[in-house]
């Protein structure tokens, strides 16, 4: 079996040690800013030196805290068959996150609405390679307290695991209160029922909003992705190595805090850091430097024994065109073959995280299926070597009608949903349809067929009442 264990090893053991040592020096001598009184009190109670909002972390204390982080964990779905395990060697895919705009097939750039959000959650549920339905897929502009409406949409339209709201302590509290309605208090108390994204504020800090959410989720031992988006040459050093050292310091500091709050809380070592385009100053997520950062970050995660988050189907392109395709495939293939455990932005993202596309969402999901098949590798056994079949067919024969082919033809090969293999003549006769045209038709068909997963009537009413009572 092909394991691809050496793919993406862009750092030598000596390189990893140098980055580690520099990160430890940064934490011990420069420190990390935590502008939250509860977080500061937590560090002080465990003997960490502080100066105002700056916390200084010594290597011994950091490494001791990391020992309590589980290497893998399972996020429970309300349909148990859809529960996912993070850290078991397989990449878990979740949709794009946080895009303020949509790229519409007909009108181009526009602001998303809550109606769009509901449709995108339905698509996340329907697409076969999205393992979570996500959260904050886009930023709806037409509803108050959108985090409540978004959480509600995920609970109504999908029975896959969902990502919790990191809109401060209140967002985390609302997530857990709604999860208790959905699953029951006892289930929530004993299980991971969501996962949330906590972004650092590079360089070397966190926002009070993110810290509030971190503290709340950690108290309840719910998984947290502690992630950085450092921009080499802007919010981070211009060198990739320097940015890796910087972000590793701030990420480890955040993960340490999760363990001080509640040892054993699942925490994921996350990064989407990359360079800026020096001509424009814009973030460049379609760059080869992004893929180098993904591979290096995954190696560092293995060094610390932590689950890893990075990458996705990432593109700087403004529309789902050829540029979007090659940029997204480079990032996604690097992500999966580097052993990244949790993949946010696995579908839909354009314009360096600023836009989401219905068409790209379904195109990216197809890409996820291709990459998963590649990652599965080649099985080498007496049956797959097929000596007896070759002997039977002999020279000049044909394997098409052999039972060995019939029995395996549906499992050996990946079968596309959107890709066109019908040939040039058929393409001409069909009106020269593009992949974008087929993707537009596919997402509309998926929405037409969508039916919400069954949800107990009492739970449905309680969720609706909760949202109505807490909208401000």
C-alpha cells in the first residue's frame, strides 16, 4: 500500500529543531499578548510570568502542557454514522469559512444573504466529500445576530458535525446551549459535539473576542482549532522560516492556555499562513509558498504530536476558472499528502478568502474526491497483482469481461460527477458546455432534491424558540 509518508517533507530534522528553538525563545523573551483578564489570571495561577497583557512562556512548561493534548478525537454528529475522527491519518474536509462576498454565476460579486446561507448549508450536507457542514460559510448581511441564525441553519439542514461560533463568549455559550437542545445535556457533557476556530492576532497576540470563545469552549472540553494567518512580509517576517517560528510561538501559547483551562481539551495546531504579493500587498493563497508553508506546518505538528489543520482548495482567482483550478489543486493535494488532519476551506473559496462560489463549491468537492482516491494509494496483494487472470487471458486477450474486472470495476477507480470524459464530438454536440456550466447545473439540482434530515418536532421548536429569544 502506498503511504506517501515522505511526501511533503520540506524540513530536515535540523530545520525543525531550529524553528522550535526560535519559537521557544520568542515565547520566553518576547511573549504573547492575551488581552483577557480571565486568561491572564489562568496563566498567573499556573506560575507563568506576565507583564500587563504579555505572557512569557518557558519551554519546560509549554512542553508539559502539550503532553495532555489528545492526538485524536471524534466529533459527534446527530447522525452517528456521520461522526468524524480528527487525527486518525485521514483528512477531514470542511467547507470554506468567513467569506464576506459571493461570486454569482450570473451577476458576479454580490453580498450574501441568509437565504444563500441556508442553501450553502444544504449543499454542504449533500456534497459527498464534505465531512462537516461548517460554519460562517459566508457572512450574511441581512439578519441580526447572524451567528444564531447560522447555527440554526446547520442544525436544521444537516446531520453532519458543525463548527461552533467563535463570536466571543456569547457565541460559544449560544453554541453549547443550542447543542444541548440538539443532543441533550448528558451527551454534550460527555462528548465532543462541535469544533471551533480560534484565530490568533498575528504578530504574537489574540483578540479578546477569540479568547472569550477559547475559554468558554475549553471549559466544556470542546475541540478548538488554534490557527494563525500570518502574512510573510507584512504581519510576519518576509522569510518563510521566520514566519513559521513566529506563528508556532503564538499557536503553542494558545494551545497551552486550552490545557491550563481544562487538561485534555482537544486542540488542533492550525495554519493558513502564506506570503503577500509584493506588487500589490495582497494575500497570496494561490502561491507555491502557501504549499511550502502547509507541508512545513504539518511536519511541525507531527514534531509536537498534535493534530494539524491547514490548507484546503485555496485560490486567489476571482472566478472558478483555470487559475482557480490549478491553484486549488496544488494547495489541496499538498494538504492531503502532507498528512493534514483537519482541512478547513475544502470547498468554495475564491479571491484569497474574500469570496465564496456555489459553482466552485461543487467543483472543489469533486477535487476532494480525486485527492482522496490518490491518497488511498495502490493496494498490492496476490488478488490485485492478478497473476491468475493474466495467465487466463494470455497474449492478445481482453480483460473487460473477466469476473475479476466485473467485481472490482466500481471500487478500483474514482468516478467523476462533473468531469467530462465523453469526448470531443459529444462536447460539440452538447453545446460546448464547460465545467462551470455543469457545476451550476449540479448545485441547483442538489438543492431541488434536498430534504432536511429528520429532527424531533420538540427539539425543532426548542431551537427555533431559543433563536427568537436571543436575537438582539
